[in-house]
C-alpha cells in the first residue's frame, strides 16, 4: 500500500538523504522547505512527478501554516501515514545565565515549537488512518547537556518529552512515535562551523536516514517512545 509521508525541513542534508531512500518505494512525499536555494538544489536532484513528491514552502514555526499543510496533504492524497519532523537549528556560545530572550525564543521556535506544531497537526490524521509513524529529531545534548548552549539543550529536551508524551497518548492506536538522538552530523555546514574537528568519527546523513527509514516502516511497530542514539563515534 502506498503511504503518504510529510517531511518537514526535508530539503536539508538529513532530509535529502531520507528522500533518496524513500522516493522509489511506495511513498508519496510532501516535503517542506524555507530557503529557496535548498529547494532549487532539491528540485534538480529529484525530478519526480507531483503525484509522488510535493515540495511546499512552509514556515514550520507558524502553527496555522502547519495546520494548513496537513489539511492540504490529506485533501490531495486522501490520508497521511507518517511525519518526519526535521526542522531544527543550533546556537551555542552562551550559558543559561548569559542567554538572552531572542536566542532562547529562536531555539524554542526552530527545535521545539516546529516539532510540536507538526506533531499536533498530524496526529488526528494518523489516528483516523489507523496506522502511523512519527519520527522527530532530538539531540544527545538533551541528555548530556553540554555547557555553552543552554537554550539548545532545553529545546531538544522538550522534543524528547514531546515525542515520549505522544507515544504514550497514542499507544494502542497503531501509531508510534520515536525520537532520533544525533550528536554531530557530517554535513558541509557542520564541517564549516567546526573546521578543526575530527569529522571522520561523525555519522553521515545517510546513516541516520537509514534509521529513520526503518522507524517509518511497518517493521518498526514494536518500537514506541524510544530515544534512538545515532551518535556514531562522535
């Protein structure tokens, strides 16, 4: 059976790697983006008919925009079977006592609110379908809480709590929710921001996408409310 999947923030490194794994399987994909340059590169790589791949510009930090996205996808394809929430961002350099409100709100918007809005909006469609998969992206920082990035740590801890909460709420409905816990992902942007790091130990987007791919599958139904470490050796 062909399944409909929404991937928010899906034009980035991890999202593109996941789409490469899904696009030629039995999925219809609605992929959101915000930056036009990411959409351009994405369209050049994935020249697929809109009946299989729909690229939509959406501000994932806007609740109404996310609500409209889910309704439009359900209207277009009849149902929704899964969500992979990939929107996020990092800002370091500040301990909690030094974190201003602008930085705090930015981290909460990008990481926690984007995930919360997407999960909240998709749940009714998944429950109606009677089968569903939710995959979010937390961070090892939600557990280790390194110094100098308090706002990010708090936001990602919220994503973990959100995912575990909805996993319990939907237990028995056929819908599962699990959270990926990366540390550092080997992308060009990360290498640029950490030029002297030993990136040989970092997991690649494709390696993490492989785990997300499994969590979105039929075979993952026995996993619910799990924090999945995808640290590699980083």
